[in-house]
C-alpha cells in the first residue's frame, strides 16, 4: 500500500470529493431555479409551403369549474394544426409577458374559468392584443375574468347559465366565413348551450346563432348569438360558445369550425373556399 503524508487525502478521494461538490451545487441550483412556464411544444410542424408554421398558445387555467374535456381538446387542437400551426400549452399565468407573447400568432383561452391572470399578465396580454395579436375563446372562455372590463369586451359577452347537453339547431349567419363555410344550415348538433349576460350583436359580427325556442328557459328573447368575431385595437378576437364535452373534439364539423376561427385570429383569412376537414 502506498503511504501518504498525514492529513493529505489520497488523489482518488480528492477527485471523488470534487465530483460530489459539483453534483451538490448542480442539485442546489436545480432546486432554486424558477420552473419553466411553458410546456414544450407537443409537436413541431411546418405549413404546406415548407416554411416554419406560426405557433399558438393554448391556455387552460381554471379557477372555478374545470371541464373534463380539456385534455381531449388540447390534443385535438394540436393535431388539427399540423401543417398550419405549432402548439404550446400552459396553465401558468407567468407565461403572459410581453416577450413571451410576441412569439405567438394567437392565444386560445380553452375552457378557462374564473380569474386566471394577475395584473402584470393582464397588461401584457392587453398590449399583445391591441398591437395586433389574435385571441380565440372557446366555450367557458366567457366564464372568465368577470372583474376585468377589457376582457369582457374582448370575449364579447359573459356567461350567465346553460342548458344540459341537448341537440339544437345552429343557424349559420355568415356562410362565407372561414369558420362557417361548408357547414350545414341549420347545423344540428349536441352541446351544452350558453345563455349570456348580454347580447353582443351590434358590437361584434355574429357568425352563428341558435334557434332560441329550442332551449327551454335558457333563451335570449329570440336572438341568441353563439359564435362571433370582431377586432379589438389592431387585434382579432373570435369566440364560440360551443365546445363543452370531449365528444366535441372528435366531431369533424366542430373541428372544422374551430380550425377556421383559429386561422382567422392568426390573420390567415381563408374565405369561403375552406374545405371541410376529414
């Protein structure tokens, strides 16, 4: 056995101690490092021209009721966008910063509920929309941010109450719109139908409405918009009150409807020639 001077560590012991210190520092850094606020993209796609597709942000934070359809909806929108957009998904309001939002062609509030954004995030999101960003609200996006008047204007109307899941006839009012083109008129389908606190007609372009008399006590006095779009500052806002259950996200007609709304909000206006997706 080789001998070593007193109080002098063997070389292999010194090396082991150094490695342990490095690992310990790394672990300490990892524990104190801020978590990532964006879930990595679910896929990386390119559009049909071969150039990089735009990215949309799916935001699904819920502070009140949580729809069990959210996971199915996230997967469906991700699949729907292949060749048209990349998808990132988060429930972290810290993702709403000026720098981060600038990366997205549109932000989708997908069945959000309650007060989901804080002050700084609200400011960044408002600036993003007003300067030309896109917004898509799906179903419970109208059950969100009741204390923020600007958001109420953005979404178009706030939720009041709803039916059970029942069949009803959707009247297509804008058959040349990308989100409505190719759909039957009337478009009969099952969903949980919202009644809103106010009628947005006159403030927005109504794309579709309901046969109000089919909804029992949940009527809006004969005029019941359910899908609409409008501009907010330099930005675009598209909202649909449909999309409650997970079965919606396997329904070809609804996915076609949703695809057209997302593309319009991104600034890709496909007009009346949009084909029905298979």
